[in-house]
């Protein structure tokens, strides 16, 4: 067994639990400061995208039926759980992005604020539908949450597609949703690259694609979303 074979692969998060199956390829996630490979991101495609979307679709009726106040309480409970692991999350962010300790901690603090004070959902958030959230590695926790929290509050269920370069913080947050009262399927994680985005946009149940990150990548995601007739929001 090679050294790379022993490195942890980051799973998907589907229907409230980790989900790992054979992937056609992997992306090596490196500690930006040392260059050492610290974990691997599986690059999934259409089949896994459909599994994640189906999980979100099945969870949608019960989640949408909750009151906004109840959904806000669940987001606050998730914030409480995140606060208890703030140092761990900051470490993951620093490792995978190269941010300094203060900047990484500030991102976690900002993410806590988003969870505790998500604005009321608008039509753009896709309340009452299945929404895809795509993000890059610039703010791997805060970026997707800025799109995801208002959508969740509005009654949407989600499939999040993080950057292969920095997948760990948002996956760890998915694990915390299971400890914070979220039903399985409300918050799903799909690992991959453009093929995964293609699979999400091709899924009938996905109503729109919310994006957080670099405009150059956003243009690519928008082109895929538009080709499949999905609303793109950045």
C-alpha cells in the first residue's frame, strides 16, 4: 500500500450520514503551509449527484413544513455546536487555505454570526425547493454558509458542493448537523469538480444553483446551470 492510499478520503454526506463509494479519481488536499498531502477528495459525478439530490428531495416536505422559528432554532443549535469546535474548524481552514490563525478564526466567527442571524429567505434562496450550493476554497466555511443559511431558513433543502481543495470544514459542519437536530437529507455534501456540478444541474429536483466564490469559477458554474435551465444566483 502506498503512502497516498493510507490518506483519509473525505466522504460525501447524504441522508444524515457519511457516504463513501468508489470514485473514478481523487484530488490531493495539501497543507498549504507544508505542501504535505493531508487528505483526498473523491471526484464524483452524476450518479452521486443524483443520490444527494434524492436525499434532499425526500427531506423537503417535512423541512418545508416546519415553522420559520423552528428552522431558526435549529440553525442556532448548529451555531452552538460549531462554537464548541471553533478551534478545530479554524485549524482545518488554515491548513487547507493557508490563512493565518487569526484570519481562520475570524472566518469561523463570521460563520457563527451567519447561522445565528440568517436573513429572511427571498425568492432567490429557493425556499420550499431543493437547492445546490457551489463554493470555492477562498472561504470554505463562511462562503457556502452565506448562501446556505438563508435558504435553509426559507425552507429549502440543500446539496453543497465544496471546493476539492478545501472540503473538510463544511463536511465537519455536516457532521454537526446530525448532532443538532437536523433530519437526514436536509443538508447534503457532494464531493467533486465540474462533473459533480454538471450532475447537480442536470437533476430535475434542483431548482437553482447558489454560488459563493471567485467570479471566474462562477462564470463556469453559471454556464452549466444555464445550459440545464437552472436559475444561477451569486
